[in-house]
C-alpha cells in the first residue's frame, strides 16, 4: 500500500524501502534552479515555492530525478540518458520545468533533477515509478514538500 508519510508523527511501516534510505531522502536538500533558485526541505513550508506558485498560477509540483534507480549507483552515461528522457516527459506535461539538484547528506553524490509545476500527486507517482525511483518529492498548494514513497 502506498501512502503519504507524515515525517514527524507517522511511523514508516508501509514501505519496502529501508529506513536508512528513507532517512537519507528526508534529509536531502532539494535545490530548484541555480544560484538564484531556492532549496526545499521535506516537511518545511517554502515561501519561495509559494511565490513561484503565484508567479506561474500553479498550485503543485514535483521534484524528481531519474538518476540511480532504486537508490543504486548507475554509470554517468546511464544517468545522463535517463535525465534527458525524464526532461522530455516533464516538458510534455508542464510548461514550467526547472532544472534542479538533489544534495544528499553523507557520501552520496548530488543528483541532477527537475522541478515541474502543475504535476498532481498521481502523475508524480507515475513518473517516479516509470523511472524506477524509490520516492519523489511533491508539494501541494500549502507549499510543504512531502516525500512520496513509491514502493
């Protein structure tokens, strides 16, 4: 069963993903755009995201990568190819696709990613599964990024 995870109050019992991986995803910093951009943190309301919503007329978005399916390291070539395909898929769904980077804590390298506005929760889950990801980050109208576990 797939469900929202309340990172503060709800135990993570309905996932096949190891607890340490979930913790790593929770502590990752999700950077939207370059130096002029902003960073999302799981569970923390983002005023910068609210401003982006107002500017674009959107009320939701997904932060997603195609790098390292299921959290297993892939070659640079495989990651670049998957990133390119994900970008094409997102641009077919949204006029507002922004390059991003996920910055995990620890030794895991940064992962090129995208933030796409106007992608609802169901579509976000489908995209994450299509690219064999453990999770995606989704934010609704409240601008609070949530980790959607996909397995």
